[in-house]
C-alpha cells in the first residue's frame, strides 16, 4: 500500500482520530485535516504523496506498525528509559502521586498540575514554547491547538476542552520557532508524536516534553452542540463553550457546562442533569473503542482526575499524577517541597482504582469489540488486552455502548435538537442502563461473598 491508500484505509475504517500528525509529517503536504459529517477531524489526501508510505508510520491507529513499535509497550522502551517501575495497565513510570497546585488550581478544570508543570519547564529554560488547546475566535471551531511562548499565554490555555482539535497546523509551525516545545495531548495524540519523533530526528530534537491528559474518549463537535441545546441555546448560535465549570461547594464530579448565546448571555447546565455522557459513549469517536492506553503511557507526565474519595469530595479538583521521566518527577517533588504543590504519594493500587471504570471498558471489553468487527478486524492495530474473556452480560453492555455511540452521531447529524435527540435515543440508553445496573448488582454481590470468604 502507498501512503494515500493506507490513510484511506484508516479513515474508511472509521479509525482516524484526527490528531493531524500525518499531515504535519507529510513532506509532500498531501494530507489535509477536515471536519467530517459527524463532527470529527479526519485525514484527507489532497495530492500525490512522494513519502513512499512513511506518513502512515506516524498514525496511532496504523494497522501495520513495525514490530519494534508494535504497541505502547515497545514504544515506551525507546523513549521512557529513566523509569524504575512498570505495570501492565499503567505502563513504565517512576512514581504515582495525587494533589494540586495552590496557585493554578482555581483556574483549572482539575488540580492545575499541567499548567504548573509547563510553567516550571518554561522558567527553568527546559522549553520555550507550549502547544496546547486554546479558545479560537472562529465560531465554527471554538477551540484549536495554539502555541504559547510565555507564561501569560500559557495561563490562557488552562482548563479541559471536550472538543475535537488537530495538531496539523501547530505542529508545522514549530519549524519557525527558536528553542524547544512541549505538547499537551491525549493518549493517541501523544503516541503519534512519539512515532513522529522516531521517524524524524527533527521532531525528536525539537519536542522536549510531553504532557499526557488521561481521557475517557474524544468527543465530536456534536457534544458541544448538544450541551448548548440542553442549556437552552440553539446548536448553531452558541459561543465560548466551557466544559468544566467547577462548584467549589460541591464535589469534583458536580461540574457544569456553560456557553454564551447569540446575545452574549451566559447559559449553563449541571452535567448531572444531562446524564451519563461517558459510560454511554455518546458522541465519541469510534477509534477510542480500540485504544487500550488508558493512562497516556508515552508521556513524560500523565495527569487525570482523582475520581476516588476523599479527593472526589473536593469540588476544586484534584489530579492523579504519573511521572515517567526524571525531569517530570523532579518538578513534582520540588514543587511539593517548596510549598507550590500539595502532593502525596498515591499507592499503585489506589491509582488503579481511580481509573477503574476506564480500565473496565477499554481493556476488558476490547477483545469483544474487535471480534464484533469481523469484516474489518484486520484493520485494527495490534492490541495488548484483546484476549480478556467477558460474560454474556458484559457482551450485551458492550454491544449497546457501541450502538448508542453510533446512533448518537447519526441522530444529531440529522436533527440538532436536544429534546428530539433525547426522545429518539431513550430506548437505546434505557436498555444499556438496565444491563449496566444488573452488572453493578452482580459485582456488588460477588464482592460481599468474597469478603465473607
């Protein structure tokens, strides 16, 4: 296969995540990233590529990777050479922590550790620029990857955005910058960058640090439109969406979505009132169901939400932290010693519990999801957790999650009304929640029996 054919194979198999690294890497400039009919960025060949198929080598969902970089395990051996520990679900790492930045927490979605770490890297001269997601004045995009070259610009990039973005343009611009760059991204984006670093020494030398954001799945533009509609704003008339408005008087999970209407009046809605948008898979990219990197295993530092008590009781937010380079670990430990951070060691078992829901879906259900793609299973990259056997009940749950994910995109593409959408998808979600509840009861009973024995 040549490059164009392979890119088409990934895109046509609905496995393109939109990272844009292939477009930035392509020496022929033959790939453009465009938003498709379902609100996701995808790669589009736009000319004759002379890269002899090399562009596909940086794709995180390349179905035919080289043996030496077949999975995250092999890639980590190349880049994370300073680690002292390893766990099959966490990857290679130095330490796991939990905590927050005293200065940056209030303006961040969680504990502010990403902004703190990047600020320290700039102050130390380890990097001179940061590529992260910021607000975009384009009303059709809302957010994009942008370059920050000072701390003030960096602070404006704080907070989580559940909105599709692509690295294609920003990554091309680093050739115009003096000094080193840090990049913030979710697992598949970080993997693509590592692959680009392996293929091109320029990227290896230019990119000095990677911050991984632990995610529950990449959302379509439809997600923001749906939430705006739920908040009482027309799906095509909202601006400045905010996905994680904290409530300091409540719990970490009790956050709100907010946006401006066409009169610039702020509207918001509690996400608890919207319902489960993550376990149901609504508006999620298909490729996310075939990713087994829960903890952004290839980053220098991996950051997520501490979804466990007592930390989840604090509405200001708390990060779980995995350090994977000595530089990352030094910044965290120094920050704790000088009082910038409130940090404590998090036992490995507790860290695993904090992300258990994602492990259950992404790891345990992966093999069944691959087998369900009987006609296209050969176009799914090699995976490490594809041999887990699950019960008939869990298979039903996986089937209905896949169904609700796909149906949500089809419904919203045809009618952008939250009221009608909720009505049309209600039967599918009812069945999914019914089987999920039975599964929770079963697990609770088994835990009690285990404790008695």
